[in-house]
C-alpha cells in the first residue's frame, strides 16, 4: 500500500476534491500510520492474553486438584467497515486493519462518492493474502449507491463489529438497528471555540487563522463557529470589542496568506497555477 501512495493520493483527489498535499498526506502516509497504530494496539491486546496457566486448588489431605488451561485468541466474526466521502482511507484503515490483525474477515463498504481509494486498498490486501496462501476473500469490497446494502450488511447476524464514519442520521440508525454488532462510530459534529479571554492575544489570532485556513478549511478539525461575548473580551493587550476581535482575526488570516508559498502550503494546493491566480486576485 505504501508503494502506491501517490496513486492513492490521486484517487483521493479525484473522489473528494482535496488538494494534492492534503490528499497525499491524509490519504497516504498518515492513513498508513493509523493502520500501523491499529495493528500495534491489536498485537498488544492479544499478547496480554496468557497462552497457558496452571490452576491448583488445595484439597486438604488429598492431592491438590490441578488444572492446566490453554487460551486461544479468536476473532469475533465478520467486521463491516463503512467508509466516508471525505477521508476514504484515513477513516477506513484503523477499523480495517484492527479487524484483520485480530482474526476477522472484513467487508469494506466505501461511500459511493469515494470508491476508488478503497478499491485500490482492498485489491492490494487481496493480493497479499493470496501470496501468503490465505483466502483473499478475507477482505471484500461491497459497492452500491443504495443505502439498503449498508443496512442489510450492518444487520446481518454474521456481522459482529461495525466501524462507521459519517453522518449522524445513519449513525443513529446503526445504533438503533445493528444491535447484534459492536459499533465503533465517529459521527459529524460542529467544532467551535469559545473566546472568553486570553493572555496571548496575538498567538490566539495566529492559531485561529491557521485552523480556519489549513487545507482550505477542509479538515474535520477546522473550527466552524467562533463564539465571542457581545461586550468583548479581556486580553493581554487590553479590552477588545466584539468588532475588534473580528477585524483582528481577519487581519491575521490576511497576514498568514500574504506569502504565496505559505498560502499554498496552508491551502494544500502546491503547484496549482489556478490557486496562485486566485490568491493574486
């Protein structure tokens, strides 16, 4: 998968509309980093289970009862990984690789708008499984534009774990109906910042400017709402009115994007003449 990072990055760009830097970083190496983290965590959890143990119970004058126990780690069952439209590998790899590492077959159900990155990943996994003499059908791809397929898979008795990233409506549906499975869900939310006061006004503005602009504001962690008291805030530079905070934040964003090189890095569109032209305007 790592050797095909550039290909996956272009697939992420094509299906999500992300810029080159963001598509490569989040769709490639960072997604793979999350996969390795999932594998390491799974390995640690399995290694913590003792392979053997001896249990002895004294019986007075009689010899103690001795029982030798052996423990085997077994999978839970079929794992269903439901991908999202915005980060098709970054949000899919943790659940996918954690399930595989702990001995579970996996069905990958990508979002209809972001099938290609998941398809490349699944094809690589199937090739590696076959090379190792394992059944490639341990990993399969389920593609459909209809929500009924995801609903049918999610409620199937054989599916014992579901990893889901996406909207709240379907997430709540899974919570209510896929009760036979253990659900790991990351649903949508609105990130906000409450600005009550600060002892580092300039640094706060620079930080907010970065999070509002980074990767063109496409990151799921991008601040969406800023709540400022109508009467303003206390700062290390004195009292700042509501209007002044807004004006200063706008100026901080302008300063951040003043340098085209910095702007291209922040916007995640390195090498794009169109972006340079827009910045010039």
